[in-house]
């Protein structure tokens, strides 16, 4: 069977799994304001709507926790294909929902898919890509998420505006929300069948002692099919060394998560995903219509749609420059800027807003308790801050929050550690999805201050504890984290892989198969100071 060899094509195609995440994020935002949805499901209020929205991240939490077991045993590819089956089943149930309970079950099943895909897609991408473009191709996950958000929102917007008499039509047919939920099946079907033409992860093949297949995949991806290409042999050698060391040290994938020099790394990966959620970005995605209603800026559906376009467009600079700028500047600078936009938004709402009373309440703002009335410049400023917040996240934390956790762990525990980090993302996603509607209703503008404070804490944490990982191979991450340097002093250096490549090309190092390793390699493996993996 034909196997794709272009790394951008493979990783971009796998990122469709991220697109499903995007469909999830905006699956409610475009229907919340329609009369068809309100009428059919009994006009869900803050707690009910929070429960409906939270059903999908709850399923995603479960999916992310089990993802590593499937991915480690059956491969990254099979795990992604299994997630596509779950998504299809969940989408069918949502489309056919007759009550809130059935809708929640469908969203939870689809959420399990998203949990698996959001954990495994970055792992698969990072294990396929060379270090020079790893950040770029893993960032494709985030770009696919933004496209999923945009496509789903505009499908919902189009259906809401064109079916019946529009979103304010009290007799609008239920197809206004059933069609958007039904078309979600299409990308999952495409991903399921397309994965048959993508290679297995060479690092997963090596972990299963399928070495001949592993080197063929490496050659296919990095050497034009030549298994004797120096770059292929150097990568093969480094993977073999790392796996041998892990086996000699008897590093168990569960035990390794809490090993003395590993638990801090696991906590860092979990923290990056936690701060990504607590930044407030997904609140903008889930409940942007409510936020625009509070700003009192005309048609909230149309005003909200602009931020989805911004999200797609502004992710592109991050994809292009992440491997040049590095991860750390984007994390530190991004959290500071998002904090700034949220504090400004909160202050504007506080000083120029007022309670939404019977005199100001109408069909377009009935879901909010606080809004700006009769002050268009302030309303425009609040909306502008929302757009700037989205643009900042898209160029910084959006791509890096997926890239960073996927690249900092050793092979033996990578899938489980990333699974744990991603489950943290989904735990907070679930909590916020449920909590934000009541928060918006009960504390209104103060919610901006809460999320601004979270971003301030993220700024401090990443400044002190997030080292730079740009330019290092996956097998060199132990050097980065065990160097003893403060996070702000880490920087890219000459890769060990380049030395291996040069030695192989010069004929000074012969690469054998596992069990037949030349003496030069035995020396590298035996010397933990050179390998940089002691104490895992």
C-alpha cells in the first residue's frame, strides 16, 4: 500500500484530529442564541447550559486518560482511527438528540474522541518530524483547531440565518442546529481512511523491537528511501541508544512519571496545559456570544465570527516562526499580553457597564446580567480587546501549549506523560465550561479579573520554570532538563545528532542493529554524562 513520505503532508493530515477539537469548541457557540435551540431544549439557563457544554470536555478527560494505553499497545495510528469511530457515533447522537440527556451523551462520546486525538496527534507529529521543523509541524495541530472552530461556527451561523426566519424566529426548524452537528462526521471519516496511507511512528516501531520497519520508515521520511543515508542512520542510532538506556535502567512507563528527575517535567507539562485553559481562550470560543451581548455590539453572532477568522490568520505567524523564536519567549510574552487585555476589558466593563434590568433586556441580551449601554466607543474597545486577546493566544500559547508537552518527555513515558498533561487540559476545560455561564451571570465583569490573574501566574511560572527546547532532538531533552541551569539561561546548542551524522558520513562510526552495536556506540551508551539521561 502507498505510504506518504512528505512530513508536512503527514503531520498536516494527522492534524485533522485537532480540527475535531475545533469543531467541539465551537459546537455550541453558534446555536446558543437561536430560538430553535432554546425552544427545543427548553431554553437552558446558566447551570443547564454549563452542563451541556461540559459534557464534551468530560468525555475528553476520559479519552485523554485512556489514550496512552491504546497508543502504546496498538500504535499512534490505530488510536487515532479508534477516536474517529467514537466521533462519528457521538455526532450521530447529537444530530438525532430528542432531549438534553441524549445531547449530553452524544457530546460525551464525541468528547472521548477529542481527548484521544488531542493527546496522540502531537505525540505522533513530534515522533515523525526532525528537530528543525518539529515546532512548526506540531503547531499544525493548533492551526487545525482554529480551522475547525471557524468552519463549524460559520456552518452554524449560516444555518441560523438561512433556515426559517433567522435566529430570532420562534418557529425556526430544528435543522438549524441538527445540520451543523451532523456535518461533523465528514472530517472524522476522511481522517479514518486517510491514516491507512500514513506511516507508523518510527519510535513506536522501535519500542516494539520492529527495527527493520523503523529504519525503513526513517529512510522513507528523511533519506529518500536510502536506509544508509547518514541522517537516517544517525536518527536510528540515537533512538536505539535512548531505548537501550531506558531498558537497562528498567524505566517503567508509570514509575518513570514520578522518578526524581522526571516528576517536575511531568508537572511542567501538566501546568502548561492548565495555564492554556485558565488563560480564558476557550471561554472566548465557547461563550463569545454572551461576551458580545454584554458589550452590546449589535448582532452578536456576526461580531463574534470575526474572532474566529483572527484565530485562524494569527496562528500562521506562530507556525512559521516557532522554530526560530523558540517556545519560551512565546509562553512568557503571550501570558503577559493576555493578562493586559483582560484587565483592560474588566475595567471597561466595571466602570462603564450596568446591571441588565427589565428596561434594557431584550431578545439579544437576555442571557447576560451586566452590559454596556449607550456607549459605543467603550463597547468597541471591549470587543477590540477580545480580538487582541484572541490574536495574542493564537500567536503564542495556542501552538506552544501543544508543542511543548509533546517534546519534553523520553520515549518510554511520552504517550502516558502527554496523556496526563492533556487530561489536565480537559479537566479545566470541563470545569470552565460548566462554571462560566453562572460566573458571567453572577459576577459578570469580575470574571475578566480572575482570568487576568491566572495569566499573571502563568507569566511568573513559565519565566521561572520553562526552559527553551528549540533545536534539541527528542532524545536530547534530558540534557535540557538535567543541565542544572535556570530556565531563563537555557538555549539552543549544537545537536549531538549532527555529530553522529558527521561521524557516520566520514566513515568513522558504523551503525549496527540492536544487539550488534559497535564499540563507539557502546561507549556513548555506557557514559551517562555523554547521554545526559542519568537519574531519570
